[in-house]
C-alpha cells in the first residue's frame, strides 16, 4: 500500500469512528439514529437522526476548532444535504410531517463533541 492510499484508509477509519461517537452522543440526548452514511442522489448523509418532530441531517466534521468545522461544509454541500433530507422524509411514510433540519456535529482532538442544531440557520 502506498502512502497516499494508507492516508486515505486512515482518514476513512477516523471518519467512521467519529460518526459512531457522534451517534452515541446524540442517542444519549434522546435522538434515534435512523441511518449512517446514507447515499442519496443529492448527497451522502453522515447521520440521519430523529427526535420528536425533527429529522436531523447531521454532518460530522473532525477539525481543530468549531469554526473550522462550520467552514468545512460549503454552501453547495449544505443545499445538497438539505435536499437529500427532504427527499428521504418524503419517501418514508414514518417521516411524514417531520421538520428537516441540518445539524453539525463538530469533533476536535481532546474536546467533547459539540452538537449544533440548525447550524446554518437562514440559508
């Protein structure tokens, strides 16, 4: 295995571990996890979670700071993720009437996870 593919494999493993940690964090706060790494025509959703009437499309980012995690999700990606969440909600009868929201789970070395509901309000 060359250096580039080894880095890629390590990054994928770190990403999966981060998503599992984020899911545990959300479940401890009353969310039900509906899916991991859901591939849709619009985007791949890291975590799909539900609590009450809210369907949260959760983007998980591991960065050195919260600001860096927020900036790591560009405008186009946010729009694709929102459309993916709306499409999934429309296709699943159990999610009819759910309010779709785009959340961020920011992970930073040595810090507790930070869940930011509706991280990009007003966009």
